[in-house]
C-alpha cells in the first residue's frame, strides 16, 4: 500500500516508542506516515484508522478496522468488506428501504416508493476518489391512453428518426441493443479513452483519428468485462485498460436494497464519500468532500483487497484490480 511502509521504516530508523494510547498513535502517524494530502487525510479513532492518499497517478484509500466497529456499523462497512465481485443477487421480500446517504432524485416520486438507484464507480482522471452522484429514479405510473393507429404510426416514425440520428457511439450501441452480454460493447472498446481536447470540434477530429488508427486503448479488452443482470440488480465491471483495470456500475431497486440493506446502504454511502465513517456530506463545509459538482469519478478500479488478522480488518481500495 502506497506510503504505509513509511511509518514502520521511521519506527525502526528512529526507534520510535510504542504508542500506548490513540492520541500517542495519532501524533506518530501525523509525523511519520507519508500521505499526499492534508491533516484530514489521516483519520484515527479508538476502533479504526482511515487514510486517503495519492500515488501520483490516482487517489486511493485504505482502512484498518477492528471487530468492534465492523460489528457496530454494518450499514457503513459491509460493501468495503464484501470479498469479491459480484454482489449477491437474490431478493426475499418487499420491505421498505430508507436511503441514508444523499442521492440525486432524477424524477418526481410517483404513487409508491419503488425506486431504482444507479451507482457509477468510475473516473476519468487522477481524481479517482471524487464522487459521481448516485441517481435515484422513483417509479411513476401515469395514466396512459390506449394508442390509436395514428399514434402508433407517429411513434414508429419517431423511433426510426431517433435511431437514424445521434452520435456515432450511440448508433453503434443501438445496432447491438437486442443482444445480451458484453458483445455490444466490443466496438466501443476501440474508442479513445479519455485524454481528448476539451473543445468539441478538436476532440471530435482527434477521436476519429485515434479510432481509425486503433491507438490509445491501453489494451482494453471488452471480452474481459463482466456483466450480470437479474430482476432487481444489474452490475457491470468494465475492463478499461491495463493501467486502470476495472471500473464498476451498479443499478438496483428498492426490493434488492431491502433484501440486502447493509450492503445497499454501505454502497450508497461509499459512492458519496471515501470515508464510510464520516457523517458530513457535501455542502456541510467539509474540505474532505471534494468535487461537489458531482463529476463521474471514483476510486481507481474500485478493486478491493481485504484481510483479517487478530481482530483487525485491513481494507484497501487500489487500482489494477480484477474482480474475483
């Protein structure tokens, strides 16, 4: 783990005294643990150590959690401690699910509380611990008039016009819209990712040139991507290249969330902030909540590494991970 060895090297080199209290350990960590960040990047309490840093390529976080906090806060930590991809898919009841983390509600709530959530653990630059907004789509059931022949004809014409228009990337996906699995994404794997000019016309020209030359894909392999879709949960681990491994999407509804409340709450919480034990949300004046505009970025490949030794769990979010 990037920088973690610095505290142990300092302890050997300077014969640092063994800390007897959390306050003594906190002083040693702030003096000798190397992190790329401010003082708030090292967070220590009686039951956990949470650290955010930067390895000059991307941001990353790691956590030491004792059994007490793991048992006391499953709604915050279950996703961090989940051993591998994919998440469990089964559902068993229709209990209500009350969201604890902030979400962006895309549509007005309908006559019931059935909602679909979209979590995008992706990023496009070195700010890989910044947050993408979690989207919530409450279900609506508006009354629908029975379509007349004229309405059906107009609808078909609009559908044909829509399919004939739009960006080339969307047209590529439409051609494979009735296929299942990763296949329709294979043409997209040849698209450049992501270092294009900001200005649209220049970006378009350069993108076309890169696609024609089949360069800058970082050995991306669409057939290495993973996709699982069930009635209440869709999850995808996209292979984005050799440098940054996998990035993940989760779409789930309230029935799945109610069946796995701790997993769902902790996933939504992690998607909103790097530290699942933090209660301050964007807008509360917390400097640790960066990128409050919500650009779609998150941890490097959302790959988790975890271990449990003598009552302490170590969890690290690092890059280049391949889902198990």
